[in-house]
C-alpha cells in the first residue's frame, strides 16, 4: 500500500491519524511517516487495515439491513392500518387524504419512540 492510498483510505473512513494509529496498533508518528512516504507500510499493517476495513463494512451492512427491515415492517404495518379506512365513508378525497396524513403522523410518533 502506498502513501497516498493509506491516507486516502484513512480520510474515507473519517479517521484522524491518531485514531488510525490506535486502530493499527502503532503511534501517530508512524502513520504520518507512512502517509509522507518516509516509511514503507509493512504487509502486516496492510493486512490488519484491510481486515478492520472489512469488519467495519460488514457492521455497516448489518446496520443498514436492520434499518431496512425496520422500514419494511413499519410500512407494512402502516399499510395495514390505512387499509382499514374506507374511502367511501369520506365526503371527498381531501378528507380521506387528511385522515391518512393524521394517521401517518401518529404512526410516526409511535414508531419513533
């Protein structure tokens, strides 16, 4: 891994040089030396970095999947609630839309808690 790549990846991860150093078990000066090209990045550090990067990617993917599952469950539940409303009982579509909007607001309050 060259100097530019390690710096770019550190920045993409949103890490300071100090945090990157902690992650890799080195001191911040070592990261500065890697990024400036003064010191070659050892294969063990590259492997540790790649492993931690993959772990983080997997964790983010799991978090995203959990968020998507929650969203699907919420939308399904909301659709079931809305399906109980009979549009024929309203005098016009505006009244129906208003009740749907109020139902949605209440649903969001309850699910958000």
